[in-house]
RNA sequence: GGGCGAUUAGCUCAGCUGGUUAGAGCGUCUGUUUUACACACAGAAGGUCACAGGUUCGAGCCCUGUAUCGCCCACCA
C-alpha cells in the first residue's frame, strides 16, 4: 500500500458531458446487436411496434415523448432477459405528401394532371427515398434502442400486400362496398375525407330567415309563406323539400302542402319529420339532401329527390341556375342579396355555429354526394358460429366495430384460446373508445389522390363488372376481357396504418416474426389518435387474425409550450428536441419528459426542469467518480453475501435495505406503467439517501481506513480505539456495498438515462470491471434488478434514522443559534448506546467534537447550552458566550408547543373507541408508538424548561 | 347537447389500495471553496389540497352538487 492518494481517473471529467459520449455509445450499442431481440427460448417475447412518424414531419416533442416511453419499456424488458422487439417504421402520410408534391409542382407552374400519374409518383418516390433515412437519424439522437434491421415503411411491398389482402377479404365478406353517398368533401384537397378528418370549429356567421311562398294545387301562390332559417343560403338551389316537426301546431295544417323555392322556382313538398327541432329558428327546415347529412336522411325517409349543386372544386353547377359557375361563398353573398331584393329575406341574425374544416388543409368541408368506397362497421358477417371467440357466448354476432368493442370491454378469445382484454392506460380512455364505437358510422376509405395504396379493384370495359384481387389481374374475372382499368382512387392512409402491427411482422405471410411477436405487448401513442388509429388497429387486427393486435395501449400526454399552449406550426411555438438534447443531453430531456408529470397527463415544457434533470445526471456521474476514485484499477470488490450480513456496518445494512425497497417499488411501478413515479423513486433514492447520507458516511470510513493504513505503515500501534469492537466493525470497507448500490442504481436508471449510466458502467467509468463477477459487456444487456427480501433490515433502518435525526438536529441548532458553520464544537447527545457506534459519523456530519454520548441527561452540562429534544434523544451543545437565555427559552417553548400538540392529537385519536376498534391493528399500534415518542419528547422539553427556570 | 380531464406552496407539477404533521423541482431567504459534484452542500420560510354538502374511526384521495379553465365527441338547420 502506498500513502499516495489513489490517482483519480483522468478520463472521467468533473462534469458529465453528454456531447462527448452519446454518439459513440449509440454506435457501440447498435454494432453490438443489442437492439435486436435476443434469442431466449422459453422467455416470453415483448413487442412494441413504433407508431410510424410521417415522412413529411420533423422531429417534435411528441416524438421525443413517444421515443422515451417506448425506449424505457423496451430497455427494461430487455434487461429482464426477455426477447424484446421494438420495431420502427415510417408512414407514407398520403395526403400530406401528396399535397407537398403538388405544392412543389405549383411552384413550377404545373399541376399533377400536367405531368400525369406516373411521373407524379416517380417524383414522390424520389422525395420519399431522400427523406426516409433522415427521419430516424433524428430519433436516434434520443438514444432509442429500436431494431433498425426490421425498419418498415407502409408503402413497402410487404405492407402493400397486407393492404390488398385485407381489402379483398373484407370485400369478399361484404364488409367493403362502393356506394353513392353523402360524404365529406374537401375542395382544397379535392378528395373525400372520413368523418375523423373533419375538424369542427365554431364560426361566427348569420342565420338567415327566408320565406318560401306557399302554393295551391294548381301551383299558384296562395299569398301565404312559410319561413325557414338557414346558415347556408347558397344551398337553397338544391332544396327539395321543407320539413317541420309533426307535432308543431304552427305547421300542422301545412303537412302535405307545397311551397315554391325562391329564385329557382322548384315546387317543394312540406313534410313532417321528427328530426326537426321546433325551438330552432322558425321551426321549419329547408331540406337539402345533396348537401347536408341530416337532410340526406330526411330525404331518404320521405323519398325526396337529391339535387347536387356543388362541384368538387366548390363552385356551383348548372343546378344553381343564375349562380352556376360561382364559388360557393361568392354565391352565398349574391344569393342573400337577391333574396333581400326580391323580398324573400325576413331577417338576418348573427349566429355562431360549427363548421367542418379539412384537418389537413383547413378548407371548409363540403358534404356532397359522391361514389366512394366504405368499410361497413356494424354489419354482421361470418357464419355466426362462436368460433374462436367462444367466450362471447350464445347469440354472438361478429361485426368490425362490435368485435373491437368486445376486445376492450369483455376481452377477446384468440386462436390460442386465451382471453385477452385490451387494457388502456390511463384507463379513462376506455370509455371514450367504447362510446365512439357504439356510435360509429361507416368508414369512407377512398381518396381522390395519387400517393398511397391504390384501390385493388379493376373495372371491365366490356361487361362492366369489378375484379377485386390481391395481384394485378390481366383480365376480367367475369368475362375474361383484357380491357380492365384499375380504380383511380387510393386508400385512406389510416387504412394501411390499421394493419401496422400485422404488416410490420410480415402478415399475411406466416413469418417467424409474426408467430413470435404477434400479438404485440404494448401500443404506445398519443391519445389524440385513439379513433383514427388505435381503434382501427384493433378492428383490423381482430378481423385479419382473430386476435387482438396488442394487450396494452399506453397513451402519453401532449407536451405543450411553457405557457401551456399546444405547440403548432401556425403558432410558431414549437421547440426542437434536438436543440434541447444538444443543450442538456438526451438523458436530461428524457428524464424530464418522463418524471415531470403524471401518467398520460399533458405537461409543459419547462427548461428549468430539464436543467434539474441534467443536474441529476451530473450528480450520478459524480457519485460514480467518488466511488471509482477509491478503487484501484483492476480491483474487483468482494461479493456481498446476505447470510453474512452481521459483518456489515449498520449503514451498509441500512442502504441495502433501502435499495431493496426501491427495487421493489420500481418493479411494481413499471409493471403498472407508472414510469414517472418509478423514475422519481430512483432519483430520490440516489440523491437524498445514497449521495446525501451513505456516500458521506462512507467517506468518513474510507478516511479512517486510510489513516489507519498510514499509521499501520509507521508502527503496529494505532490511535484508533481498537478495544471498541463497534469501531472495528464500523471500519469495514464500505467499497463492496458502494459498488453494489451504485451498480444497482445504474441498472435501475438505465432505461431512463441510458447514456450516463452506460458511460459509468462500461465507458470511461468502467464500473463493470470492479464487480465481483464477470458481467455483461454493456449495461444495455445487463440484468435488471429484481425485487427480493434478503436485505430488508428494519433495525438498521431505525438505527440510521436515529443517526440522521441527531445530525439534522445539531445542524439545525447551529443555524438557529448562529454558530459558524466551520466551527467544530463539543456536543452531548443523551440517547441510546447504539448511537455510540456512529460517533465518528455524527462528529463528521454535524461537525462536532468531541462528542459525548451519554445515557442520562445529568451527565451533560446544564448551563449555557442549546438544547434540542428528539423522540428518543436530546442534543446538548455547550455554546458558552453565544448562549442567549431568551433564545433558548423561546426555542424550547416552540418545541413544547409542537410536542404537546402532537400528544394531544394522538391522545384524542386513541381515546376514540371506534378508531381503536375499527382501524387496522398496525395503524393503531403506530399511533401508540408515535404517542409514546411525542410524550417522551414533551417530558424532555419540559424538564429542560424547568431547569432553565 | 353529451363525455373526459384539471383546480394542491410564489411558479410548474407529483401524491399508489383512504391511514404520520401533504411532497418535489424552480424561485425566495440565511450560510458554506466541506477532497464526487457550486450542475454542489447545510438550514429556513411558504399550503383552508377550488367551493358546499355527504360517507367513514379516519378524506387531497370515495360519493353528490356548484364554480372556473381546458380538451374530445355530436347532423340544432
């Protein structure tokens, strides 16, 4: 042994510098193959399919949140030894990319029709290929351990085949149909939209009251009028009836009568219909089946003709007579003016109402009749046999929406006969999901754009029949004509997204991946796409394979700006995650996102909190520097043996016991998806217990040991009180425990903060080389701590608890009495003899000395002392000239008030017979112990006050 | 019109199955070059848990209602 101080590791800088290590650690992980699921026969696979980011999008904080949550889950399960697959991919984002390319063309003065479909797609693919790789380069910066070898794209041949396969299957079962129906049309995108792609926004407008002249059987005006109220006067040209509530006495005499449509002149029947609200407007509704969903239904009920007056570009057509060719909004103004001039307009009142806007381009959506493809949501299908879902019981009828509802509400029995209930976290989303499915309408899946999966339907020029096929047909299946043309339309992006958990694993082929990893474990995404995506995956997953696509859905919250506003391009308040990782490190950004809020709750992005997370990474780093600084290079520490615990110091037994509780808590919390609470639990343990106390205690012991070694070099004798066996025990090297606890904390934290933990463990810190036994090459594949009971030690926890309260009390007194922080002063502690073995600790941490631990109050001085009375100890500091009678008295009075309040409260509680009778025994017992402690404290304070006079 | 969430310290938020005197980060105040860390350490101040009832031996947590804010869904033209 040398008396020189151990050389510090030069390669570990004083502050953790993420920029220095992140890239190389990431490459090392990736090169090691750690991102791919391990071969572990018998272990249950764990699978997360990553929600595919859009091709057009830049990395935003929603992605960062997604990446972090999923990476934590995957790293945790991987470390638990399970074959953990995290499969990444990209979405082709049909409308978004399509419009982007169209915009590019527009800049060149071209439209897609100028260059044609083929050239358009060629151009789009160029864009795709140029952007696909770039997307994940950004995600990788967050340290995500996805299996890049399996990266997928919704337009790849595999997923494309999945799309066609399920389309054909749905069609053959009668669940996909083509129909002429009223759909949401976006004049901006020039395409149909599904209901979910329409955002309703309140718009301040007017309610126009228009009177329609009544006519007699000969078509002559009677001179009377019926007044209707409308927000869309331009659709008057397509009116085909007037409806009133059947019970409305104002209009009962008009049932079956007729009115004449102003300007256009068409005769309109007046029909009674329950859908009319007599309270609204005039209680009479103009019925426009061609341009309003309610009216469409009324029209169907009464057999009304449908007039379509609006073109796909939002202009009016010849049905609009004098307004033909005008834009719908221009037509509105002109029409109102004309109505006014011709005396039809009764009044114009301000009115705010919800108007549908295209969620993509913001145009006002136009309901119009169009021939589109739909998926039937509620239609029953199949042979009505219970089949694999026998758990559903008799009378069970399959339908797409019904099955998806069942899987969440009751559970779905898969082909393996196991009933799986899709659980949502947080659970509150379940109700929203169920409510939506109960009221669902058919899904319009065709889009009039070119980028996307083209509908696999071919029309025959000769016989007019359709051929629906997975492979491109060369001839019509009905008449064998070779003159077949494929449907021009493409599918809703979400149609292929709905298949994502299947198509990424190889379905419809029966691949190894599909067999191993389907159904997946967790679908993790933002709650805002629960309908758009999650519900549809459940629908299609069950339809395609008779099994749920995943067993848990975890919804993370939205990250808002520091004002609580949703980040958006239009507000220009977005924050680039890469800027943050650059400034604070990935670990800090990740840790903040996970621990700053409650499970699934929205949170604000606050930089001070990221800074705090960075500080934590640095804290951990420095704790490691301290531990490692005390180990010789190449030295392995001794293994800990629980059966030999008696040889350990109380502080060792305490920190091991505490660690074990933390491991148990973290395990339980992670199992329940309480990631934030799990992260906070480790954070608090590392900072408040490991660093603030155990490391400080260890420091003292190491120092003593070092000085003993030095003394030992000079002479056999030592000044240490060898006679005291407690001192000897106390002087056991804390290194094995230090290493063990640090190692455990690194493992616990690795999923949350992969970089700093790995760098300490297998990077420049090289902690792994000091472990008692050979460990994994990298922390990423090391074993996650498992809950156990072997180190639980309540006695040690109590013992150290007492030490800590003594130290705190001394520090407190010093502060209160204005004693210099640096000044070492003599101290008396009246208390249990077990404190004796912690004398050195108390001396160092409270900066006192010499310290006298005495059994009786009388053994300590009474004059010119500052006193603190604890539950089971008293602190007496002789402070001589600093002594202030009034201050001491005031302080003791404060202590007395507190103690007596405690006693009073607890006495009252224990006097309550229903409490002692009904509360659990442990709770009552605890109250009794607390009362005893408070009483002893009170007695101590009062004795001291009496002494003081 | 339905549904959901939030309301806790100056600010931003945790708080599990109801069980000590309700916690954290930031901020504020007072100290500290204490041999891992000033990205730190020690100490302190700061709360009628939105409001009103109820259930319970016991409520921040459960129930009912109210208020305010936010979000989602919905065919009142």
